[in-house]
C-alpha cells in the first residue's frame, strides 16, 4: 500500500469531529490518481494505521475533556450514551470493569446507557477516569489489575488535562 | 503463508503496533457498530488466529477470533502484507452478530 499525507482530514467519533492538519493514510498500490484531499478518498478503500488512529482518538478525547470538564463538574450537562460508549472504548474496559472503576454495580452501567441513572456525581467520576487515561494511557487497566510498572505519563496531555481541571469558569470570579 | 508462520508474524507485528485498518472494516456495515479504536484494541488483545475458510474469503487471509467488550464473538479478517518498508497486519473485514446498544 502507498503512504499518503492528507491535509485537513476530518476525523469523527461520538465525542465529536476534529480537523487534523495532516493525517497519514494508506491507499492501494493500484490507485494512480494524485490524492491530496479527504474528499478524493470517498471511493477508495483506504487504510489508517493503528498509531494514527490512537493519536487522533486521544486528541479528540482531550478536546472533549477540555471543552466539557467544567460544564460537567458544575452540573450544567451530563454524559450521553454515545459519549459514554466512546469513553469506555478509550478506557477499553468491559462493563464489569467499568463498573469497578466507578464503584458501581454492573447493572448500574446498563442503566447509565439507558440514561436513567446518570447523575452529576457519576458524570464527574467518569470524566476523572477519562482524564487519568488520557494523561497516563493504560492507567485504567493498571487500576484494575495492578501490574509490574505504572504506565508512563504523557506530559503534554497531563498539562492539558490539569489546565482543564483547574481552569476557572468565565462567569466565576 | 502457513498458519504457524502467520501466527508468529502476527504476534510480532501487533506487539509493534504495525496494524492498518481498511475503511471497509469500520464503515461498510454500520449495524455491526465497529469503531476504529475498538478494532485496533481487539487485534492487540487476546484471541485466536485461524485460517479463513469462507468461500468468499480473500486468498491468503486469516481470521482473528476474539471476544469484544460485551463478550460477543467477533471475527476479524486480516492479511499480512509484506512490503519493502516492513510487514504489517491489514484488517480487511470485521464481523459480529447484533449490537445491543
């Protein structure tokens, strides 16, 4: 497969859409056309590498955290089922382990997905777990299983997560 | 490629993160509810690599059989591509029954 760089690539998941300045994609060798834009990829069975997918997902997760931490902390908004699923995928834990991380029963997680059990406190806990995972990828698994070594810290992500946590609301002060 | 060799190579490549996901795997069947990051993590997780014996299967492809986060049987069709800049696992197709969400 041929490696190409696409400018202004829009990557979308349940946490939102984000335009990335440059994304590496793989197109079949038979593809002769000169591709520089995402719109030209519409009819092509192109590929994305695992590293690139993780980079893009983590960036979207971080942006979601930055944009919504304050509102969730202050109870202005909650987390919906689609966002919850996307967060569970970033943590990559099943519902039983997700329940353990939040200190809930597995059945309560099912209720969270139905939207009947979501409260500001639980939404805050979920954001805390997301923040931990973004600043230290693998932290959730480590919290559940333990392990020989603590996962290493992503310094840039930690800085952004902490900035979002301690940023004052515009209306406050 | 023989299954034994494919298993060895598959394990080495997924440890190094040399995985590429084709658009068909995450976009062709939205009812299966696969996301890109989920496919990456499923291939990096535990499972069993088998020969792909489906009559319509791509020649030289293998099936990675694993369980998803909701304990459903998931079958991911992969090809091991050998190129000048190194080998890589290419996910070409993914299947699981029904989505409960």
